[in-house]
C-alpha cells in the first residue's frame, strides 16, 4: 500500500509514542534464514580504544510541544523523531536538518499516530522509516518507508490479528534493508530484517529470546537489537547469523537501539535505582572484559537519558528527562 506523505511544517499537539516502541504495539520466525538473506563478505574492522568521548549537546524540541524525542540521525546529521503534548495520546513525526531550527512534518493523515524512527544516509534522497498507528481503513500498527515523498506501508504476514496487530520499522540502511519487529497473536515480539524492495521478512533468533526487537542496521547489514529472556532484558548484536550479547556491566537491563558502520552500538541501560542512562559500546564481538563501554548522560538530564542513534561520525541522538520530568530531544556532537 502506498500513499502520499505530508512533509509540511506542523504544529499538531499530541502525545509522543516514543523511545523504542509502543508498549501496546510490541509484536514465529520467517521462512528465510538470516544467513541466506544478508550479504556476506563483511569488512574486517579493528577495535579502536580511546578515552571517553565528550559531547556538545543541543536540545532539539518543537515549539509548543512538550514531549520530544530524536529517534535517528544519519551521516549528514539529518534527524527524525516524534513529538506531542504528552496528553492526548496522539503523536506526529518529523524530520530536520542542522541547525534544527525548523521541522518538516511526517504525518499519515487519519492515523492515530505517526512515529519516524530512522533515516538513511543516501547521498541523493534519504529514505525515512518508522510506523503508523491505526492508519485509515486498516487495523493495528504498520511499518512505513518514505522515498521521494511517497509512503509505503509494511506488515509481516505472521503478525497477529485485530487492533493489536503490529509491525514496526525501527532502523534502515542505504542498501534497502530495514529492521524492526512484528507482534505475534500471543503478544510477543519477533525481531525482523526486511528486504524493502522485495518486501521479504526474516525473523532473527537470539539465544533464549522470549520477545525482542531489531532496532538498528548498518551499512554492511550488521544488526543491533534487544531481547527479553526468561530472566533479563539484554541487547544483542547479529552478524551473518552469529549473535553476541550486549549487556552493560552491572545494569538491571540493557537495550541496544542503534549501530554505525564501525559496529559501535548505542542504546540505554537502567541502573539499580531505576534511572536510565545512554551508552556507547565499542567492540561488541569482543569478550566482555575487552568491550569498551561509555555511559552517556545529557548535561541537562536529571531523570534519565536514552541514546537512540549514532552515525559514522560519532554524532548521537536521543532524548532526556529534566528535573521537571519534561522529555526533550537532543543531538550530541563529539568535541
């Protein structure tokens, strides 16, 4: 299904359905195997070790909207996200370019909510991806991609039925592959890789997964995501069918949300006090003792930081909660 996407400036009040995914839209495996679908011949990368990176942060909020999140950033520092009032249960997506003084609407008119989650780094026309909730004459949540202003909707045929049916796209790369998840009839989520041109869906199966989401895919189709097991919530890194655990040391939970071409993974972890902190992991295939972790807290954050994106330049995106429990989007640039 394809429909024209409105990309005009906007001032629509609504509640942000942000962060990683809607809890109400959290969504078995595909007949395709990841080792057959994903290209082989990944480049060999060296593990770069350095001192912790410091960032210059910029708050990115749409005027008049009180709940904001930057959900993705590409190599040109173009961003996508979503914002709202935090009251009505509605949400609108947006895109923006530096210095982020104006926003272009990404809205599927008639839908309950539109959330933009990711943007490719194409040198011509970037592809924007995300999901819409309750699109006109359709049930549930549908993933979308926008190319040249045209929105195409996606759903995995194995998802459940009714209003609780969900397929969400959470990450996209320049090779026309995307990642996300679908919700089964029993309410669990299955992480997926999507071959966009052919509309082929491949289920991922990290060890011990009860439910999970694939959240980021880089230029060589390495995938980041997170899973719930019988005992914990942890991140995962997948490369050509091999899975590696992503778990911040000592954290209550870890969710990997993005990945760049150097296989640096970004996301957030929760400490023993229930506070969220962003992180960047370098070396996900290394042994735990050799992995390099950096905790990220936006300078204005008082009640939590989540890192949602990282590009090949090391720029990051996300959102934080201030001392008044107001949620703001941000972009961080290495100093």
